[in-house]
C-alpha cells in the first residue's frame, strides 16, 4: 500500500510539472520541466507496478489479505498480480528444525509414571502445508507465532509421553521417542474458533530424543547397584578360581604317587640312553637322582 501511495504522489508531482510546463513561455525552462515530469512519471509507474506485482520465492507461500478479509487461495512460488491495497504474509514451507543453530536447547522437566522428575532434551523437525496457510494466518498469525506454538506442543507431548513410562523404562529410548513424537504431532491439530473442521498447523517429520536423565538419586542408586553386581561377580570368580586350584591340587596329590614318580624316572632314563652326556646315578633313600657331569664341568669352569 505504501508503494502505491508513494507512486501516486510522484505521478501527481509529474502532473503539476507538466501543467507548469504548459504555462511556461517555452525555452530552456520548458524543456527542463518536461524532463523532470517524465522522470517522476517513470518512477511513479515503477512504484505502482511494484505495488501490483508480488513475487513469492521458492520455499515460501503467501497469504493475501486486505481490509480485514483473507483470501482462501494461497500464493504459491512465482509472480502474482494483486490489488495494490492488499498485503501479503509469507510463510516458509521448508522443513524447520528445533532447536536451530540460534536457539539453546531446552531441558524439559517431566514426570514418570511413578511421579519421579525426569529431564528431557528433545529435538524436532516439522513442516507446514502450503494449502493450510490462509487458515494458519487467520487462526494463528505470523510465522513467529507458529514457532512458539510448535515449542509449546513439544513441551506438552514430551510431558504427556513421559508419564506413560516407568523409571525402569528409560532404556526404551526408541519407543519413548515414538510416543512423544506422535503426541506432539496430534497436538499440532487445532479447532478453529469460529467452528468448522479441525486443521493441522504443522506436521512432525522427525522427532529426536536427544537426552533423557533420571533424578540424581536414581542415577546414584543405579550406579551403586551396578558396582555391587560387579563386586559379586568378582567374588564369584575368585571363589571359582580357588575351587579349581583346590581340585587341581587334590588331583595332583592323588596321582603323584611313588609308583608314578618311579615310572616317570625310568622313562627319563630310557630316553637318555642314547645321550652323549656322561650321567652318574647316585643312589639315595629318596630315589635315584641323576648327576650330569658335562654341565657340572661347565659350571666349575
């Protein structure tokens, strides 16, 4: 509308300049007035044309509205001719993400089914339907208000989803994320104030359960339980090793008899009969030990 008014003002100036030229006696002043009149007229036409033509960029949708009425036909990407007194509200139809690079992730406080406090960090990807843009403008407002509504839907979906699970279910992250994402998606369906069919503000394309933290005392109890189980396993292993060593010693005591030692001794003598070393047999009360004179000479040298 501002462009149209400004263009009209410039066109009026050009008109008065042409009147002044007509009343001039001619000469150099007449030509100068004509040049200024043509200049202002040309500029005014550009502004008036700019007020009539609206360009909707790719990845956007426009909503035309004027004097309290909203057009039900969305403006898709391209060039459109609109009434000069109309305004166009633009929305992004690309996939949006929460949190984005400029936003700090929010840690949402939620309760489990046992009413124990949990801390949830969630992420979301969502997208609006271009066909619903006129209803979104009428019922919700600007794109910034849509972002605020999506954030409230995330908070509600996370809290309503967490209360369906026990503190013992925190390892079921995929299942919890699916429930939360479904609840957020259903929250984005709204009922128009003036009646009519419900419509969807946005559609959840992906939900991410980025972090899920139980209360500090629960974490401490879980860590203590894990440490206790590890200690029990260590003790069981130590007892098992001691038992095996005891059984091995018992078996050794049972098999290591004098007859077995004598048999092993005779087998060694049998294997050494072809040896070139000089071996001396020294009889003792405990048996017949062997004395290797070759190694003995090496040690004495």
